[in-house]
C-alpha cells in the first residue's frame, strides 16, 4: 500500500514538472472541453491531481512513410523509469524518438487512443527503456545529448543513437523512409568524451602508457563491435576499468 501511494505521488510530481518545464499543452482556454478531457484522462491513470498535464503534446507528422523515428523496434516500452530534477518516477510507458531526440510519455485516453507528451529534455537526467539505461550528458561535440550507458567506471562506454530520414525514388514515385537505428560509440574518460570507430580508434582514446595493454585486451576479447550485445560490451568495459585501476 505504501509503495503504491509512493508511486502515485511520483507520477503526480512528474506531470507537475511538465507544467514547469514545457509550454502549454494547447493555446485553448483552460475550460475548453478538449483540454478538460485530457486532464481527466491523465488523472484517471495517475490520480486525482489538478493541473497535471500542461506540457507539449507530441504530434506524429510522418504519414505514408516506411519505418518510424523511434529507437524501440517492438513499440513503446512499459515499466520504464525517468529521473527528473533528482527524483525518479517509475512504471511509465515511454518512447524514444531518436530522429528528433525526444523522450515521450504515453498514456491512454478514455477512447483507447494514446496521448503522447514530450518530457522536457532540460529536466530529464536519466531514463530506462527495458534493460537499456540512458543519461543526458555532453556529447563528443559538446552539445547535450541522451547517451546509452553500456558500462561505466573510470572509463564509461556510451552509445549515441540516431536515424536518417531519406527520400527513396522507386517505380516512378518518391517515398520517404527512416533508416534502422544508427549507433555511434564513444568513450568518456577523465571528463572527456571521445567518439571512436573500431579497435584502433578505441585504443587511441587512452593514454600511451596503457594503450598496449588495452589493445591486448581487445584482441583477447575478439569483440566485433557491430554484433556485440550490450551485456558483452559492459563486461569488456568492466575488465578495462579493472586493468586501469591496477595500472
């Protein structure tokens, strides 16, 4: 009972943050029937708290397009968690639009349709999608991005995800499509984030005094980056951190 109440209060707090962190859900008068319905549907899921939803709605503009802008392959992830302003909110349904770099909260309305709300990126510190853990931090170019954390310690392995939106001329008509998710790997070491490609690039992220040992570890692990699971990469980075601590 206490855990349920705590979860409910966390949900109140999350949607209250939307009030502070986003623009208005719509330019409608607060008494408009459409806005009242949205508020009532949110309260039905998260509890009787006034003024919960006032964030930016997510509209899906891509029609007759192959693929989608999301990272998830099988639809939205449930039982997700988000850390915002130092507080963690659990049991959420999320989607991660990697093309636009938006984190989206989903909840059903009274008609069974899905209402999607963009969580304010400047407030989101960390979130989970299934087993994947993401954190907002400066990317290789210095801009703030969401990165998947694949293993951490003195050296942290990060994955930055994106998609391409492209035009495909086929059979006399122009069609648009999204690419498969594209993963860029980077190492965070001593406060600096360095993107790399392949073994040589990974080894060069380290100081000359340990490059030989890191190169030997990579060779012994026989890791093919394009086909290695998150768990295998995390295990490898853990081994690298042990080596660095000992040297």
